[in-house]
């Protein structure tokens, strides 16, 4: 089973104090009002994903955020999934719809 998480807000089951502190140190932020975690830092992303996977007893993948339209999408929707170096990590990318629109894609490239 694979858990697909949105880096902007996701819930985890209640964990002991030491595990919670570890999650915060690894780069998560916790919103007490909403009871959700979010990615604050990707510096220790592999360790963070391993820790979350251990908590959920499941493989963990994150949605990507499109740099062009802002939509969140899974890497499995992308035709470049097999060759991507940042697959399933909580980073930004260009969604398949924006990639298909050549004019939008060229405008996106001009920004870089």
C-alpha cells in the first residue's frame, strides 16, 4: 500500500513525544488548530519519508506542485516518471496539462 500525501497539509496518527520531536527536527511543521503536518524543510527528506513510512506502515509519496498553474498532482500522472530524479518527493514540477500546452511551457521556461 502507498500513502500519497500533500506536502501542504497531511494528518498522521498520534505518536509518542520523542517521535513527534524527531518529525519536527527532520523538517515538519505542525498546525495545532487544524491538527495537520506540513513540510517546512526538505533538508532531511529521505530520513523524514522513512520516519513517516514507519509511522504509517506504508510506502510514502508526495504530490508535486505545478510551478505554472499551482495544481497538486501525483508523479504517476507524468510521462517522465521513470526518468525523474525527484519523483515522489515534495518539490515543484510542471504538471502534465501544462507540459502539453507548448505555449505555456515555453513561457514557463522563459522565467528561468
